[in-house]
C-alpha cells in the first residue's frame, strides 16, 4: 500500500475512513506504512508468511483470508490477475462500505481502473509514484465470484495467485524425474508450493517422512489436498528462518528467484544456505534452477561435493552433499 497515495486520498477526501467498524487491508507487504489508518480497527489480510508475521509483530490484527464484515477494504493489487480478481470479489461481498484499490502501473492498475468503471461507481483517482489509487462503490463483480481453478493433470489442486497455478512447473518436473529411486530417511521440500515435488518424493523407496515448508498459505492448503500420505507434514513458514526438528537427510527444492518483478538470485542462494544449515553431516540437496542463475559458487561454498545432474535447455540440476558448516539447527 503506497503511503503517499493513501495520505493524499485521505487528505483530499477521496477516501474517508468510516467512523466505526473493521477496516480490511488486503495484501500489504513488509514496510508498507499504514500509520494513517486506525490501527485498533485494522485487520491485515496476508497469506504470505513473512509479510503476515511482519504485521503481526507490529501489533496488527492479522488473518490469512478475507472474513468480515468490514466497514471498508483497502486492496494492494498483486501481480497475478486471477488473485487480484478473487481479492476484489471477496472484498466486495465482505464489505459494507467503500473499496480502495491501490497498485503500480507495472501491476496493471490501469486495467483494473477501467474494469471498475464498467462495474461500479469510481471516485477520484490519485496518481503518484508510478501508480494509482481509487475508490469504488457498489461494484458488480458477480462474474468473478465463482471462478474455479482447474485441476492440474486431473488430480492436483492449485489456487489463484499460487506459483504455477495452471500447470506443473517445468523445472519441478525436471527435478522430480531426476531424483533417485531410493531416498533413505527424512526429506524437507523447501518452498513446497502445492506439493508436486513432495508427491514425487513420497514415491521413492526409503522415505520415512516429508516436511512441506511453504510461505504461501493458499499453496500449502492446496498441498494438503494433493499430498495425503500420512508421512507428510505441513509447515506454513518462511523457508529462510524455518527450523527443522530432528535429522534431515535430504532437501529438495525449486527455489524462487523473484522479488516482485525483479530477478534476485540472492533469494535462491539464501535457500541453498538454509538447506545446508538443516541437513545432517552427510545430507543431500537436490536442486533445480533456471540456467542463468548463479548458484554454483554458493553451492561450492557450503557443500563439500557438488555434482551437476542432467541439464535441459532451460534448467540446470544439482546434487550437493555433505554441508561444510551447520549454522542452523
């Protein structure tokens, strides 16, 4: 939520905070300044664990899904169109008052402005800092209410806005096909998404348990539907701060490499360090990455042995063993 646009909207009267009732702020991220809102009446809706935890630590009331009823709702537009439409539709049902929409031009805010003008009463538009904020009332979003996500390959549930919602990610498929037939012991799927890799791991001989660690609450809920093996355990957590309990023999992962719209290889590199920190002394990391990502140096820094696996035109796969240092428990 852009603080300067919100401040201008409140100052100009384009948006007035209702005198009573709960105000939903949907999708804010760490660092967003919400000081212009009445903190004691704000409910943060954030399904991404690190951002959810940030606002919880700031003393806000937090939730993972839209509840209500709300006197007003403020929405920070996400990148995924399906997720944004679902947010707007659910907010419209749960809110008795105005809905404030805030977003960057790069996230398509102009297209949502056009949509809302066709569907409801849009007030003053605040344009600043490469984005826009506007207030909509009495919107008809009925066509967005019952949008169902298709089943992937006829058996996997996903969800609006989750990674690889429309199909199996090719990198994850490549890694699943490259995993050995035997994987003795306990496995952590770090950044498990909706469970495709965990499902593949559980088909390997010798696996005693799989811990699915995922920051996106919606993706993890889908994983619970997709991975029903009793050896699976589910953890809504930040992969970079997650603490495994007990010995971990293998980590599998297809780590993210975007912060917003920008490629940030440091995120995947930090995943690698986190994996090394939780593995037993002779543990194994199984990793897939886009070919352009510079992961070789960090792999060699934190593992004694790094073995490239079968590559594809788009991806490179690694098997790393025996972490050099165990900075995490």
